[in-house]
C-alpha cells in the first residue's frame, strides 16, 4: 500500500496504526507534541529523526509501555491503553538496544518467547535461520557476534508471523549481505499485507525500502509524505574538481540553489591538502544547462552529477527549519 494522497497527515480510520494528536511531556520537557499519522496494511512506514527527537517515546506509546499525556493511539482499531497486552501478541518488535540472555542458546531463547506467545514457531524459526545463512542456534548467545545477536532479535520478532512489525534500528551490526536478506524479508512480509513501522538512522535504508516517511524533530512532525513525492522534491547535485581556486559565488547561475566548498586545495608542503584539487558541491534545483555553460571553460579534473539523496534532503530540511526557529 503506497499512499500518495493529497493530505498525507490525515488519519485513516481503516489503518492498522492510527495516531492522532499524540502528546507526551516529561515534566516540563517535551517528548512529543501533536503528532498525527496513520499506517495501512501492506505498508512500510519510515520514522526518522535525530537523537532526542521523540522516536523512542512514540514507539513506547505504540507498544503501550508508556502512557501519553494527550491524543489517541489505535492499533487494528483498538485503543492501546485498554488493549495493549492483547495487541502485543500480534506484533513483532525489535528494540533499538537489544538485550539478550547470554547464558542460554539461541534455540532456548527463541523457544522461551514461543512459549510466551503460546505458539509453536519451530517451522518459521528454521526458515528464518536458513534465510540468514544458517545461523547456529545451538551455540550459547554469549559466543555470538554482534551481527548474530541482531539476527537472533530479528528471528524472534518475525517467527510468530504477526501482522504488525515495530522495528527500531533493526539492521544495527548487520553486514551488507545480511542487510539484503533483511530487506527481502520485509518485502515478502509487505506482499503478505503485513504492516512495518521502521525507525532507522540509515536514511539510505529508509529511502530504499519505505513507502512513506515521517521526519520528526524536537517532538514535532517536520515532514510526512510518500517517498515518491519526496523524490520529486529532491534536486540534483553536481560536484566538480578544479586545480585552481575560484570563489563559490562565481558558480551561481540560473537553476543553482547553493554552492559550497567541500575541499580547498592549498599550496605548501606543510598543509594536509597540499597538491589536492579544489572540490565544489553545487545544488541544482532547475535546469542544468546554464551550469554546464558556466563550467565549460573551467579546467575540470572531475565532474559528478547525481540526484540528491534522502540523507542530503533530510539535513537540508533540518537546516532550513533550524534557521526558521532561530528567527
């Protein structure tokens, strides 16, 4: 389900996750304030922001581990304040800081949680173990690497085949091959109509896998939209390398939004950048032709042209918002 409606902040009454005007204060300190969003079945929803933005507070309220000061949260149409224990039985959760019982084996750990759920998960555990390169579940957890411990947490979250996943930094410590297997798993669950709420600092991961994204800062919603619409906002980035030094202002032309010096080459053997090129990063919001004419006669040693990434847009959005807050 890829929602690209004209009002992405509207709460969908048929959604798996419904959050309306959610607010939580810790004394005088704000955790989150007036946050609203909804997530539908078959949707992978990204939830991003800097440390202290309110992500953990929101997740703990979704899990009914923390009570809000105001607003409403419903999962599968049920109030989490009244039905939290029952709702958690149909959730898979990976915490941001995974803590395990290290003196037991992986199998013992998973069987313990299977018994808590009252469900035989042996078949799914085997499937997930094979997916992640036959991770050895017979070894004690204290002998596991960080990546293997994270895989164990993933297996625990997915083994009961719940309808909703709440995942906080799920790919921590995973290598690229394991990451790819995990993305494949998320897509498989999405195709089954499952709902995924994904909080991550890996913005490339969010851009790659999510349908929509919510950016939160200082407890408030900064942006909520589909990845498709966000990509339309993304400009283009040009990086050029020159042997000579020129003022950044000389590269400003029609369609160029910003120019910054990434690396300034210096003369003199004592300087760490001695003999290196001058590198300029140019943000292009319009047609690139005027810029191409501008740099055509420059002594270029390198020219790189690409789309802006979600991470670059994220920081640009934050900087613009921060300036607005200071004014």
